[in-house]
C-alpha cells in the first residue's frame, strides 16, 4: 500500500510539474536567449542590434540561472578601416597640377557588460523585472596615414602625413527596470529603462608627422606633438530605442 501511495505521489508530482511548465509561455530555468532592437512602423519594421556605450552595435545575451534570476552578458565591437582617395586639378606656381590624396583611418573599439535580473511576474505572459548592470567600453586609438602626390610637367611632389590620437574609455553602473510580454512560446516583446552613473574620457596625446619630398631640393620633415582630452560624468536615464525582441531556446 505504501509503495502504491508513493508511486501515485510521484506520478501526480510529475504531472503537476509538466502542466505548470506548459501553462507558461515565458523563458525558464536553463534557457539562453538573445535580445534585438525592433524599430519602425507596421509597414516598415526592421530588426537590428542594441548599441553599447560607444554607440556601436552590441550583442546582448541572457541566461536563466533559475526561473526568476537571469544573467545578462553584453559584447560590442567596431573595427574601423576607412580608405579615401581623391584626385583633382590645382593651381601651383608653375601652373596647373594634378593632386591625388590617398588616406587610411584605422581604429578598434570594444565593450563588455555583465548584470543580473530579478523577474517578478507570476502570470502566463507578462514578465516584469528589475536588476543591475556594469558596462565597460574602450575607444581605440586612431591612426591616419595620408599621402598626397602633386604632379605637373616638372615631376611629382610627395607629402606623407601620419596622425595618431589616443583613444579613451567609458564605464557605467546602471539600475534596470523593464518588462517582457511573451506573445508566443519563449518569444517576447518588451522595453527597458535604466538609471545610472556614466563616465567617459577620450583623448590625450596627439601627434602629427609630415615628410615633404619636393621635385627638387632637400626633403623637409616636421613633427607636432599636442594634447587634446575631454571627459564627462554624471547620472542619466536611458531607454531602448523602440521595442526589444527577445527569443530563448
């Protein structure tokens, strides 16, 4: 009799657990998910990444440690490698000449963030939450190489310029409040607000070296070293630009 009662209790417990899980559309313990930005009107909806403290695209992943505790992990990066070429005629002392400018700009930014959410909802679809997050970002140093060739009937004058600027960093510590509304199994729309302390510092040393090679005569080299730095800090309220689309698996 005891074995029958025990078996019945185990079966009933399993059925209740399964029914409880099937009764919700929300993400749950062990799930991984990603968050995207949903913008535009009904006829012009677009999906994109969220942005980090450097205003670069970022990936935001979430992992359920338990049904109501969620780990947030963010990562953003941007690699800049811009090449520009122009050619135009110019006036010089000897008459007209062709000026060609070939320049390259390089920089690499990245950011990371980590946080925790406490989910409060007990309904089948609505999922409000509060939490906190720390975000750190690095703005890479900038290097610009620019070569200018000025050609006329006498030959070609070459001017080589290298500009280097220090980057910077930023960090923020934010309190978060938001909600998700699950319109399908593990898929939701929502919005998020944050209040936090923000600090950023950009710049420092900046140098410029120029090598001027004329058609005839001696090469001229110059070097300029200067400083340019700015910083900002304070509290700010932020919100997502549009709706947040989340999906879990």
